[in-house]
């Protein structure tokens, strides 16, 4: 009847019957592929392209993990999840990793039994309005009395309530389970404003019938650190996902790209030799439970963090989002990879 | 039934056997012992299976550090809800949010059941009409709505009809200061002033008087055969008495009219398009099934009944009301109950259009707290209770309508 219900049911059954094993790496290797939970369709993060392949920053992160585990970035199967079903799907073992523009909060890290492996995208919540229909609106503080479209079960929904309460404003929440439903309702004029993470607003704007009519308001009302999450209680798997993310950052910092990774292997620089696992008697990869060329595999498969960013949400994409807070720490941003040694 | 027969056969075979041998039959071949053994075995397996599921679930939850129990219901919800029948804000608890969801589900179920019954009876009678056009329209209606999944009907109303309405600035102005736009239906909201309790008193008195009039009229008809226009008297009483109260109270009623604000119309009462589309979709969809049930019920009354009342000189309209419908009701009510249950359960499709019913709100809570099993248990308990309540009411109604055998 309803796909969400089927997923929820299947996930619950998993929670009941006990599919969630303690050794995810072992399970993934046995299966021969990585099961990755992604968004049902958010341009730039995870959405199927015209060939039906999943593209985006979140999808590519899963490919990076698959490359680290199998040496083959294509060994991923994607499960599109609504905001509502995502945690149950991860908890029950339906997916091995949740890479679905999910905000890292303490509640999710503790009570929900998840572990966040890092922040692949620093985001913040904003508002978008139709400037044709509402020409005078230039600030979110003018939105008192507005109807606002939002997706259910998100931190966005909670921040929205807090923001309007803090500023003593009224609003009508129109809450949808799926991103697509919220988009359609906003486009049809059911709501005056649309709220989600700013990156999402730029993506949604592209899907509107007249993208140029819509403006993103300047206010950012929350911190939304988005990152991949895994289940608690499996430190080995948590380490693999965490260090895959750090490897992406460190390779960008070292200037190792998809194009030059093979020739970089013959470098004399000890730091790079260690990173690429070509140092004599290295154990970095095997200690992680992988092979020593895991970093090479990641970069060969998907490129470094900068390449993934530019390709999916940056200048090489229709979204054209500036690196901003997502630049490396050496360039004034927040992305910082601990040393691989 | 089958067990009884089996025992009977057993007795028969034992009769044939010599009396002494039957005592020596081993326990292994004793049908009674065997039947007890298997029943005990099945109960044990069920209990064991249940225990295994519960134990396994708790173990898995514990292993992934997920809290269990219903304590989370006392926490602050933190999210807002589109429409609520009781006061609710983001400061309310999760438990109250669940109650808001239950009430919203109940609201759409009850109004939907009433509307579906009315439409269903009209269409069902229409299918048996002697008028060609009415008959065909009713047939097309039934075939159309019966063969489309309910989710599509809901989306049809939400995206196909209500979202095509004009935006707030170009609202359709309707009579009595009401407006229709893509934010819903705006009506003047009555504000009851001092002395309006007299209206309520008038209404109650009107209903009580009507009941006495009906009783008196029936007694008189039984005694003398004279008829009394009970319906018109009741209507006059039920409308007239509150009006009398209204006048006595000094016209204590004013209206809060919808006004144009920055974004939306403010003031007045607003029926949201989410509720409207769900209500319309569920009523129209279920009415198609009810129409068929009604048609089956009427056709199930033997033709001889019609001929009999005609022979007695009763007019067709009266005959339908006094002879055919009471008998048809007995066929109609049991399947009607199933349709009411279906409508209630289909209301969970509200999640597709953002109507905050129990399933939508519960889903949000599930996501914010991660208490999947607890929330699903609440879902099951509430839908089960609603269904049982509906069934109990319909069973009572069925018993009341059943043929009274004397």
C-alpha cells in the first residue's frame, strides 16, 4: 500500500528478529556489497540521474567506503529512505551505513543508538520564499503568520518551532513525510515559505517550475552538521567509516586526485607514501581491517573530498554552492582530517 | 463441530470392540490423549515463540543502546501540528501530540463515515432508479471510484482539485463572508455571547418534546389508526425551541469574520485543504462500496414484499420506507461495518498529503525519539480500539434492527 509502511515494517521485523550483527565489516564482505541508506531525491546529495545511477555527495561517500572495503567503488546498493524511516532502517540492520544528509545531534548519538562518523557537510537551516508572490519579504523575521512547508521527522521541523517561538511569531506548519511532497505543495502555493537546510533549498529551487522566482532568505537559524552514521556497538566498522572520511580530507590536503593517484604512489615524500600505503611494512590498512592500498582505492574510485564536493554541489554542478565552511582548514574552512599515521 | 463428530466415530468403533480390549489401548493411540498432547504442544510453541521474539528484541535494543519503555511520552514534543482539536503547542508533551493525532484520525473517520453513508445510500438507491440518466450516473460513479486505489483518490482531491484553487489574494468570495482558496475554506466563526446557554436549553427541550410527541402519536395511531405529522412537528420543535432561547437570551451571537492578513486570511474558522481532501476522498471512495451494499440489500428483499404492499394499497414511497428498507437493513448492516472499518484504517493514508493524523504524528515522534517499537504498539492499540468501538456500535445497531421474533 504505502512504501514507507513496507520499509518501516521490514525494518521493525529486522529489529525484532535480530538481523543486526555485531560485525558489520564481516557481513558486508560476505554479502559482497555495501547497503547504503540515502535520501529519496535531494539534488547534489543523493538523487538518481537519468541513467538511474545514484549521484551526489552522500552517494559518493558510500562509494568511497565500498572502495575502501572492496577496492571497487561500484559495490554499493542504495536504499532510498524518507526522513522518518531512516533511523529504524539503520538500527535494524536494513542498511550498513546511513549517508542521508542527517544532522548530528546528541539525541541521535545517544538515545537513538547511532554513531556519527564525521561531518561531510556543514550546513544551516534557512527559508525560501516566492519573490513573485511575496515581493516585500527579505527577512525570515517578516514571516509571522505564514504557512511553511517542512519535512516531518527532521531537526528542521524542531528548529522551525523553536525559531518562531523565540521570536514570538505565529505560523502554520504544513508537514510532509517526503521531500517530493513538500516540494510539490510549496510549488503549488500551499505554503508561503519552504524551510530546510540551505544546501537543500538551493537543490529544491532547481526543481521548482520557475526557479528564478524563488529567493533564499539570508537568515540561518540553526547549525546542521550533516554526516554519515552507523550503529553503536561496532567500533571496527565505525573506525572504517570515520577514517574513510578522514582519508578523503587528507588526500585533498595532500593534493592527491583521482587523476594523479597512480603516479603519486612513486613519490619520495614519506608522508604521502604512508598515506597511500606504499611505505615498507606498513600496517595502517590491515589494522583497520582493510588492505594497505585502501586510500588509493578510495581516491581511484571517487576522488578526494574536494573533487566529490565540486562535482556534486560545487562549481561543477548546477547547485554552484561555494566551499565556505566546507573548505579545508588550510583554506579557512572547518574540514580537518586527523593525521593518518 | 469436527471434534464432536470425531468423538462420535470413536464411540462407534469402541462399541464394536470387545469391552475388555478398549482398556488396553495404548496412550499413544488414544485420540483424546493425542488431541490434548498436540494442543499443549501448540500452546507451548506459541508461548516459546512469543518469548523468543520479545527476548530477542530486548536484547537487540540493549545491544544497540536504544532505550525502551513509554517514559518518552512525557518529554517535550518540540514540533508544531497543523490542526488540533485540543490546545497544543511545541511545549506540549509527546503524549499530548499522540492524543492530537488520535482525535484528528477520529474526526476524519467520523465525518467520513457520515458523509460516505449519505452518499452511498443516495447512489445505491440511484442505481435502482427507473430513471435512465440517474441509473447510469450512479453506475459510472460506482465503477469509477471502486476501481481506483484510495491513495490516488486522495491525491486527486489534494493535487488535482484543491491546489488548483486561487491563492489567498484572489480568493473566491462566497456568500455569508466565507472564502475559498488554496489554503482551504474560511468561514465566519460564531462567537457565543452571554445568555447563549438558553439556546442549548431550547435544543435539549426540543429533542425531549419531539420524543414525547412521537410516543404519543404512535400510541394514538395504534389505538385509533389516525396519523400525526410527527416529522414536521419534530423539525419545528428542534429548530423553534433553540430560536426561542436565542430571542430570550437577547440575540447573544456575533460572528468573527475572516480578514485578509499579510499572508493568509486571519480570523474566522479555517477548514484546511489537507482535511478537506482526505475527507472528500475517503467519503467518495467508501461511498462507492456502500452504494453496492445498499443495492444488494434492496435487491435482496423478495419481490413479493413489494407486490404485497402494493396490493394493500400502500404508496411506493411509503412502502419503500416501511416495508423494503427495514428488511434491506438487515442485509446491509453487517457488510457496512466492514466498510466503516476500512474507512477508519484508510485514513492513515493522510500521511501522503500532510494531514496530521495519528500515523503522521506518530511517525514524527518515532523519528524524533527513535522509539519504533513503542510507537508501533501505540498505533496498533489505537487502530484496534477504534475498530472494536465501531464494531461494537454496529453490532448493537444490528441487533436493534434485527427481525424481532415473537
